[in-house]
C-alpha cells in the first residue's frame, strides 16, 4: 500500500526534512531537487514537495497521508491533525512586535483598533480576542517587518527565531502567541487504513534522530578492569563484552555513547589500560 507524504519544497524546513528522509534510507533519487513528485516504489512511498503552509490542508483532505511541516502552520490552519513526532528543528515562536518608538511594552498596552499585519490571521485574531482586545488584522504574504514603516499597520505578528531581524528593523517583541518546531503530522483517516506503514516511516525518521549525537565506541579492555568499564560505558542496556580469541586477559567492549561524552570516556578508558579504541558514526539507532 503506497503512502503519500508531503515535504516542504523550500524555505526554513526543506533542507533538514530532506536530510532526515535520506538518512532514514528513503530513496529520493538523484534529481529530487528538480522534481515535485518522487516515487520510492520499493518502499511503498510517494513524496510530494509542496508549500509548507499547504501541507495541513492536504493531510486533512486525504490527498496526503503524512507530512512534515511546522506546528505554527497546523495551528493556523485549524485542522485537527495527529502529531506523530517532534523533529527538533525549525524552532521559532509566533510573536507580536511593535516599533521601539511606539511606547508599547506589552500586549496590555495595545489600544483597541490597532492594526496588526501578519500572515497568521487566525492565530492573531484568536490571541487578541483572548486578551479582550478589538484589533484590525491585516493579512499579508510578504515581510511583515516593513509594514509599520509603510503605515500599513501599527504592529506585526510574525515568526521569530533569534530576534535579530526584529532588532535590525527597530522592532521589539511584546507578546508570544505560540512556540513552534517542525513535526510529522498525519490524520485519523490515514491512520485508519495505513497505520503500520505510517509507523514505519515515523520510526525510521526517529531512529535517525536517535543516532545523531551518538557514537559507537569499541575498545580492548583488560578483563580485570571490566567493573570500571561498566561504570564508564553504561550503553543502552549496558556495554557489550566479547571475548578475544587467543587472549584470555583482554575483552572487547562495545557501547553507544553520547558524542559530548566521547572525549572524557576515551581518556578514562586509556587510564585503565584500554587499547585499540575506536569511535564510529551511527546512521540509525532503534532503541
């Protein structure tokens, strides 16, 4: 059964989304960057490269079974989708910002009738309504930061990552609506007919994420120091210990360690007489 999957075709979510799929072993072909539809027939998967903001609607309608997009896009769409996996990239927040010279320091200071320029009209309207503010929401599709200077709006509501763009344009955050990151979404309809196939895709992507930031470490350890090694290398379920042919005084120890711990661990192993220490990158890790 073929699963139809949507991936952002450009923008802040595209590159990392494609990287995760490739590392998961999903065959995108050599010319995927020039095509909007890729068929990985051996894996029962059809991938569409479309606009990130369109993906929630495609999943909700049943045109797509599963997709990668931002939580902000799904929240704005209003569709009731199922989030399957946080992807830990594309982190940002949807915030309200005012000109530094406006004297507005918080959402409470925003006067009724204020004009808010945004490409997230639904979330913006709900947010200000929840604050008891009657504002005019002006929907735009371009850069929001310029709108107050053009006189189009008094404030803006836009995605913020580091805040440097706001600062450059002399804008200041006065309130946060939601936090967002990239995630894998599907629908109850798709799960009803393709639950196992969707789970395979999600688990494959998850295994890539689990492997990143980990290293596979191997070392030959004096057998009489093995108890110390078990403390140094907890591994996933404890280190793997293997006998070495022709040498009863030494064992081979294998373990998965966090990349940040490799420097300390290697030095600790050297101090107890470890030899042949080797670290390798891991493509996928199923825990």
